């Protein structure tokens, strides 16, 4: 798992929007998601998912990738986002 996460972080470093954008009406009503402007998910492997947001500084070309939540199983991801 550690190697898979490292690979995902390398991917996001090169292409921060590599994940799938999640529509706002699908965001969980959890405190971690309340103040976000955008939300993405990326598959770590067949089961695991990671959600993250992009934060940009308007005075520079720096984009920060902030991990919001890691889901070790697809079932946990489905529960949080209300797909089940």
C-alpha cells in the first residue's frame, strides 16, 4: 500500500487534477468537506480511494494538494458518499 500511495502522490505532483472531480451535490456532509472549493477522488488500487482538494495561491503558480480522506476499501468510500 505504501508504494501505491507514493505512486499516487508522484502522479498528483506532476498533474494535480489527475483524479476525477466530484460534483458538489455528492460531497458528504462532514466537517472535513465544509470549507472546500473543489474535491477530487483518485483510485489508489482496485479497492482503495483517496479524496483531495486543490488549493492555489493567486500570487504564485503553486498548487497545493491537500488530502482530505483515505478509504482503504471501496465499501467505506461508498458509505461516506452515500452510494450504497
